[in-house]
């Protein structure tokens, strides 16, 4: 589900709603045992990365604009460690698709299954902002 055009709060609501649905039945729970997080913990994670999220997916793999994207799991001992690693892994013209957020009791770490995908809208905005900055900088040198 594309959530790229939603507000921060709307994105959080959709992700929490998706997380609640996945609490009941998760096919991967036997393969990747995860402890489901409380909404507060998910919100703590989302507060740090919500601006980068553009998709929620019901499966670990997704097709976007004819390209297949396979999710990967990123882990961190703390929420900050997890979100910092996610943000460092993200390229400037990419966005994040979320599949699952959890806590792995076996290794005592937070985990997030996600994928990174090229985001043409993000690239266009970055180029536009760079042009505006360049014009403003030129005017201040006059």
C-alpha cells in the first residue's frame, strides 16, 4: 500500500493498523520468531524514520513500477541503534517499504523487515531544492 502522500500522523496510523492485523497471524512467525511490540515502541521507532517510509507491504517481496523488491531484516540492540542503521543504509533518492517490526527474543534485539526502493519524487524534490538553494546563494553574493 502506497502511503507516500499521507501526513506523518496518517502514516503512523496506517502502520499501527497493519501491525495489529499482523499480530493475529504472521506466516513468517514460525520461520522468524518475533515478539510483537507495543504501539508505544513502534511509535518510538516510527518517529525517527516516518519521513522516509512510502510503502507498507503484506508480503516480504513487492513489485513497484515493474521492479521486484525483496525485504531484508535489520536489527539493533536499541531503538536508536536500529533506526540509525536504517537511516545510514538509505540512499538519498530512496524511500523505505515496511513489512514487519518486532523484537527477537533469541538475540534480544529489535528488528525491522523492510526494503529500499528508488523514489523518483524524492529525487525530483532534492534536485528542485538544490536549484532553489543555488539561486538563493547567488542572490546573497550580489
